[in-house]
C-alpha cells in the first residue's frame, strides 16, 4: 500500500533529517578553547524513497538505499586552521552506568583537562601530563580506585574511565601506543575487556605518538550523563 509506506517514511525522516552546521574552531596558546565540528545536512526525499521501497518489494529485495539529499556547510574545518586539522580520524566511547556521584564528578574534571589538546606532528601524548596533579585543590574528590589487587578510596577515582576512552580513540585512529597498562582485574565500566588503560600519576601513564604528519585535535564530550566520547580530528591518511 503506497499510502502506508509513505506514512511510514515519516518515522525515517525524523531520524535522518539534519540541518547542516558550520564548523567553529578557536585556538589560543596552542590549545582549542572552542570547537564545533562541521555537520552535513541531510533531508530524506519521502516520495522518491517510497518509490524505491515499492520497487524493492516487487523485486523481493530486503535492502534499499533511500533517497537522501545532502547539504554541505559553506566552510570546511580545514579553512579554519593551518595545522592540517580537517576531519575526524578516530573515536573512543565508553559508558559508566551506575557510577556514584564522586566518580562522575572526577570523570567530568578529567574530561575537561583533555578537551582542546592539540598534538603537533610527531609529538608524544602523555595523559598524566595533561591531567596534572590529582589533588583536592584541582577539584578532585575521593572515590574507589584499583591499586594492585585492592579497591580503595583515593582522590581521582574514576579517571581511568577517561584514560580508557582516550586509549580507544588512539587505537581507532591507528596511532602507535608507546605506553599502556591494563587494570589488574576486570571492571564493568571498562568493558569490553582489553580496551582499558589504567593511569596513576608518577607511576603509570598512557602514551601514544602522533605520526600522522598533521596536528591532532582531541575533543571529548558527554553524549549523555552515562556516556563519554573522545573524538580525534586531524588528516586521515588511509590507515
């Protein structure tokens, strides 16, 4: 029934349609103080998509490419800087449902410490360098941490959520990892296992090198209250 199919495409349109967004990037003292990634606008052509669905049903095909018109932003990210930062090259994600208040607080502080970091070509990233001292006067609160084979309360508990998500983004970008250590036992917050990275200032660090030939912008954010994302922007070289 074409009418029913056309009505159904309204649901698809609601999830597909997106307004284009112009990129914004402000860099001060070698660090990004504000950033808005470019967004390609999308608009579902419901009439043409309905026709495609009808033809696919007649041919007994279960897959179809819908008719979607795109609108590019007027400016590119590359035009806003001379560092070679032009597109997303890696992403890390993690969820931490059920985390107590202090853990969430420390995750937020740790994420803010990493937001806007720009790595020069061939520069080695050190998580502890950008994290700085984990002290009360830096806003950190006591929370459970894994130390050897024990779980004890210390300032900064939960920061490994941030370092693990950073590690995932670096892996996804294909960057050479120069220092990384897993936790001594499995923790639900760092699933899937094998994709975590523990840190402890002065003892254990997470490090990787920018060997892309262009600068890399690190931009983490909260996707929801229980979900953080680390996006790496630079120049994709096909790796």
